[in-house]
C-alpha cells in the first residue's frame, strides 16, 4: 500500500515540542501524555544506511548581495550502504533549537546561498563533499561507494545552548498509526488496507525511524563559534 495521503510526522509544533523531545510530541498533547508509543527496533529490521556524523560547526560569510556577513551552522556526514542492494537516500535534516527558546524546528538547506556550501567545502578540504540536492540519489552497496554530504542552517541564535538534529531518510523502518476513539493505535502491516478502510487522512499517521543527535554548546553569545560543541546523546526514535 502506498503511504500517500497519510500524515507524515516530519514537523513539530512549538507547543507540543515543549511536552517531549521524542517523536511523539507530534501527536495531540493529551494523547502524548496518556499513552506509550512505538520505539524503533533495537536491531535493523528493514534496509538502512549507516551514518557517521561530524560535529556541528559555525561559519560566517558575506555573500554577494548581502549588506553584511551572516552566520550559518553545518553538519558534515558520511553515509554508507552496507546492505546488498542500492538504497535510495532522501535525506531530511531538521534542527530543533534550545527548549528554553521555544524549541523551534528548522529544516536544513533553506534560504542558504550556494556560496555557503562552496566555502564549507573549501574549509573542510573535502573534494567529495556534496550538497543535499545532489546527494539525494541511490547509494550503492559497499564502503567504496560511501557518500559525503553536509546539512546547513542559517544561525537561529547566537547562544545555541542545547539543540537537537533529527536525521531521517536513513531507514525504511516505519509504523502506521490510526486514531481510534482518541487513542493512536498501531496498524497491522499485514492488514493495512483492511484496517485503514474508511479512516480519514487526519486520523492516519506514519512514524519513521529517525536518528536524534543532541548537542550542547559550552559557552555563551560573547564569542560565538569559539565555544566547544559536545555530543550529549545519540539515539534512534520514531518520528
């Protein structure tokens, strides 16, 4: 069954984000507080890519047409397909800012001039580095077919504090939920057509296995970009 028309949980609203850093803050607040939701399998149950993420870095650049320099944050990464078949990589990188500032969700590579990528590529000294629009493709099996990419965000604030980066598109593992009397229940994957018959689009939801990276910038806004960035947590969530 195609998943067209079923709500995908790639966006968080600020109010619900205050309830939880997990995927399930996407669901209605009363529901999120009242029930436990699916978690990813502790071992791969579907094709997925391996990812090695770097440490987020800050860069300041003035591009033609801008009256002043602007700051950006970026995350370099390497994806490897260790399965035996090609895997179509459709990456999605989202940053969630410090909860103390409202937990705003920002998609990567939006309103980012191409000169920013060019500068990052030169700074990293990696001739194989690819922008998101180019790395979206089939990743062939094997270590020698690994691809290097980068996700870029305009700096949301000078004092970054603790923030999360969510990476989806790495795994085919997902669950389908339906709203049954105010409670979200898991749909039997073997009976999808039967269980979703007559269920409206607003009462359907797909959660995908997503990598959550939590970082902390150990400093303040006085010398942005010079403070160390620490990885506090790395885990898989359904989102």
